[in-house]
């Protein structure tokens, strides 16, 4: 429970922009994942100074606290699993600066991802990270989770586009890392904080790189009668030194759900399709279309369609990006996983996923970023059936263990959150986890920020490790 | 000491730490004066015998190698499979992978491909306690856990020893072509850069040199060097878009870029006591920076990273408002204006190396 005097201070700092009624808290107990927990209060600050003051009160009273963007995350990163304070960035949603001459923008964390691209696309620029939730998700959330998206195959994930941060540490100190320029001397704290899932600092300002739109874009739909052929095309494309902007794969189950919901033109009878996008100079794109055509043919594609115009292209992408919504028509509940495997392991991994589905009696469909081996198996289940959720979660774990066994990872873009905390031990040695814990504790010695996320608690010790304060002078 | 296994490396670190001996972490020792020469350590540990290829599947476009592998050997191995890590570090012939990453050196193609922070996908590093830490992995997309590798990139060996590094790879372009615009005045050259930045062209490199630097690499005047990669058709498009440029291809092109990539080593060979200033600026500010620096200037004009070469007798120093450091020759004041995040950096250093034994003073004199 937040003590009454602390609560009074908090609401005062937030200028009375807060929610605490039980029915309102219900809106903040979940994100895009499967876990739930209620906060006690949600605050809506507008400045870094307010956030610093909030953090100082939270620290004084040892109240757990976490930041929240749009709550679209899929690993439970925004779930207040220990209750306490949620700091919503909904009112810190201004684009502060757009400087196209320098290919930069400075934004507040609550800016919606797509809004940044919309603000600059008229002048032919874009912000490259494009999570499927980009119409809703915020750039602060993208930074916290180091979000990806279909086009990260060509352009990299969020961390490759973040140049500087303003961050508030748990003790209320406001620090600035990186900046407008590149190659500042100094340890890359920007890179360390990006993807730290809100466990080390709250980000209050982000300097990002903007990119010039490519001249030409071609979107291709390659249709297959077998999943293996479809999957093998991915490493065939790599082997032929073709570098598409995006390579997305949808299996048959997924295709039919997407097509029924969106009528995007996906074939209803195929075993799998690849959605391939090529971007760049006109000449380069034209050549790559032919090279991709050859690669698809070598892997027995049944059909090779090129979107004829922007509308057709957008429809195909609408199908892809709204796929999760389409699932609702078929299954009342679903659980999205996020594993990564080396590109040559996609076909065997899809077979393993199929096997896991059969063993646990659940349908598992796949729609994923095949180009970088980022698998998104979607496990369909019915939470109303006792034991079904557990079964689905178990299937997810088995899939991730398979990803680890072939040299992959347990998350490519959704983050560890609370969902995969325990699986971290399957991926990393205790020494590696301990180093992460020590780094986290360096920023957040009292374990106040987003507790219960990212890192499994240490063997025999609590998550909270009080480190001796360092005298800066001794370092000189 | 030249350990031959990561375990031996860990053992050497631990042994030195127990005796509280200062340690000089070395690769090929090509950049001994970079950032700051630091204090002479009690012992030196070199990674040059840790030079194995740990994992390489060309179709996955990833590779894992030990830190002591020579960059040139890595480049040759990848080139045999028509692949590359487009970092273009200086001292490319002698430098080791670990040294390149620890110093975060890069070159002209960073315009399109980025630097080590974009190309490294995983790493094993060994702090002074000898307990190996793994971060990232062997897949190109991975957000499991803290991205600790970012801290090690550019840490100048002051935090831990890098034992192995995993990279993502890119295919080698079918061919390349370079376009050189030269003028006696800087304005037309910068105007051309601005046009290219705003155009649909996607050059891999966009470097700009002043007349003093141009003279050292066999060209004249203020010059913009634009490199494109791709098929003949793509390169012909660049030729159409970039008329009035001197075109450079084949061995002459390779030689030109090598002279740019190795500009710092060549300059320091000629003037061992010279200082090299590295200025981080916006793209727009490059014009003022390049115009102000005395002596030769080489700028990554598509990134806003500019290198100024100050001959030994030059008394000039950068204006206080610049984000600049002495990449070479700076001593304890090598980092001119640090920010409010320096205390955090010191805490990271203190946590990993509480007694300050690793490469003492090498982090721009700050730790």
C-alpha cells in the first residue's frame, strides 16, 4: 500500500493528473502479453523534472514503479507485478525537434512510433523501426524493449536508430547520454539503456536517426505448396547475396485467418507464403526482383506475384500487420511467442514447432520475420478450458528451448519482460546473469524500477543488491 | 603473457588481480597511444594467440571469432565467401578483432553500414575476476537481457578483456565505383554532399577531405569522395546522377580508399608526436568544423565525425563548445568536455575493475 502522505505528494507532483479508482486501475493491469497485475496509482507527468520528483518520493517510501507507453508489449514488460506506481508517458508525446538536414529528431517517449514517420514522410524521410503495433506503440516503449519490426532486416532494430537519451535515474538524477552526433567519447550508456526494459532508468527524451525514403519499393508474394520450400527460400536468398528490406513468412493456418479477416489477396490453399519487400534505387530493386524470382523458383515456389501498385502493396502489409487481430475470428485466445534461430534453421524449427503443437494438442500457427530468423509461433488455446493456458505456456517454453538448442535466442524483439524471466537461465550462464544484475543494481540499487522483469532473481540472494556508494574521486 | 585459451586468459587476469598488478590488455598493440597512452602497466596480456574461428556458417551471415584473430585474416576469410564486415578499421593489416572492437574504430562505409555497435551481435568478455560473461548471441536479432556488449565496444580495454566477438555479415557488392568531386573552395563540395544526402542515392561512403589531406592521398583541393556498390546497372545510374565527378574504379579505387582508411596510421608514422582530434558534430556543422581545423582534415561527412590532424608544433586546440576528443596525443585531457553521464561511466568502471588495474588511464585519461 502506498502511504497516504506519499500519495498526496505524488498527486501534487503530477499536478493532479492521476488515476487511482479501482475501475481505472483495471485498464493498467495488462499489456499485450498474458500476465496481469494491478497498480495502485497511475501518474501522468509532463516533464522530466516531475518524473525525477516522483522517483524521489517512490524511493523514500520504497514504492515499486514502472514506466508505461501504450501497453502494446507482448512479454509483460508494462505489468506492475509488485503493484505500486505506473508512470504513464501519455502526456509526454511531443515531437520536440525535427532536423532533416542532420537526419535527426528529438522526441518525448510517449510519441507514437508511426506519428514520427507521418511527420516526416511528406519530406521523404522515415523512422526505420516499424513494429507491427506501430500505430499504437510509443518510441519510449520501443527504446525500453529495443523493438524490431519487419523492416529491421535491412535497417536494424531500435538501438541502431537511437543516438541519445535523457534518462531519470531512480534517485531522481537526470542524465544525458549520447547526443545529436556520433562517436562521442564515453561508454555507450545509450546502448546499454536501450533494451533494458525500464529496469534501470526512465527515459524522458530520445534522439533518433531519420532515414531518407528509398526511391523504389517492390512487394512480392511468393506462394508455396510446402512449408519446407518456403522456409528454405530464406537462406537461398541469403546465399545469393540478396538483401531484401523485409522477408515475412505466413504459414497456411495463418494465411487463411488473415485472408478471411482482411481480404488482402492471400491464397487460401497454400502451405505457406513469403512476403518479400525490396527497397532502394530503381535499378537495384528491379534486379533484385529477378534474383528473388530465381531464388523462389529454385525452392519450388508455386507462384510469384508482384504487387502492381501501392494499394495492393498496402493491402498485403495490412494483412501482415493486422494478423493478430485476425486470429480472434478463429480462436478466442492466443499466445504469441518470440524466438530467434539462425536462418538456416528455420525449416527444422518449424517442424519442431509442429511437433510440439501435436504433442500438446494445440494448433500453432506461424507468422514471422523469416529474413532474420525471428520466429513468432502463435499458440491458439482456450483460456476457458482448465489447463489450456498452462499447456500453451508450456508449448511456448518448449519452442524457446528448441531455439536455444539450435544456437538461437528466446526473444528477438518482444523482450524478456516477466514472461521469460526464468528462461534466461536456459540461455545464459549464471556468471552472465550475475553481471546483468550487477549492472542493473548500479543504476537501481534498491530494485525499485520495474521489479520482477528481465532478470531472474539470483541464487540464494534477493534481487535487490545494495552496493556500496562509490566515491567518484577514488576513480581519478 | 599470451594466453592460448579463454581459460588461460581468465587465469592470467585473476592472478594479476590477486597481486593487484596493473594490466595492459593488448591485441597487436597498433593503437597504443589511442585515446590516451595511460600509465605503464606492471604486466601485459596479449590476445594474439587467441585467434580461432569459432563458428562460421556463410548462409547464416554470421561469424564468431576469438579476439586475437587479425582483422586482415578475418577479412580474407570472409572475402573468399564474398562476404564482409564493412568496418574498414585503420591498421587493418596488423590490428586484431578485439582491438578493433575495444577501440571502436571504423571507416568510410559507416555511412551505410554503421559501426561495431551495429555489426557486433554477441561477445564473450572476461572481467578481472576471471569469470567469463556472455552477451548477445549468434543470431542477428536478439533482445534477451542487457546489451552489455555495447559497454565493451570502445571501452579501450578498461572494463574487461574481450575473448571472442560475434558479427553479422553483409554480402560483398558485385562491384564498386567511386566519384570524386574537387574544388578549390569548400562551398561547392559541401553543396554536393548536401544534394547527395537528400537524394535517393545510398552511397556506402561519403567522405570529405580538405586540401591538406587531399594532397596526401593524391587528389587536389577540397574533395568529396562518394563510393557506391552494386551491379553495373546500379553503378551506371550513379554515374548518371553524379556527372562532373572524376570516376575511380578498380585498383586505383582500392588504393584511394586504403589511403583514407589508413590516413591516421600514415600520418602518425610521419609525425609520431602529432595530435589527432576527433570531432562529433551534426552534419551541418561539419562545414564549420572542417573549415576551422588547421592541418589535414578527413571527415565522415555523412556521419558528422571529423578527424583533424595537428602537426607536432601546432598550438591550436578545439573550441570549448565542440564535442571533441584527442584520439591521439591528448594525455589526461584527451576528452575535452564530458557530460553529466561521466559519473555513471565511472561507476561502471569501478564495478568491473574496483582497483583500477585494467589499462590504467587509457580511457581518455578519465579512468
